[in-house]
């Protein structure tokens, strides 16, 4: 067992919107992804969506209003919520 370095994992790929699983716990995947531009509206019926910004800024568009995140900030989109 050893710690997971997220910067090292992110350095292994350059594609945007292509999540990579870095570990699992209790049956859940922990993924990293590089984002750029807009993404399609969608929802997850069976799971929440966890966002943690490491660098840059992220806007999560939701029906109830936009969520703006910067480095070190996180937000959980509840299952079934369009974003």
C-alpha cells in the first residue's frame, strides 16, 4: 500500500472529459478528470456525483442555480439531480 499522488495520476493523460479511476473504496470509484469547456446536461439515478477542484475553476450548472468552485473546494451533486 502506498499513497496516491493525484498530480502524478493527472500527468499520465491529456484528454479532457475522460475520467480515470485512481482507487476504489467501499465499492465506490475515486476518479480524476481534466475538464475544458461545456459538458452535456445529465443525471445519475443511482449515485451522487462528487467534485473536488485541484486547480483552476469549475462551474457546475444546475436547475436551482450555478455552483462555482475554486481550488480546494468541493461539492456533491445529489443523485437524480440534473447538472
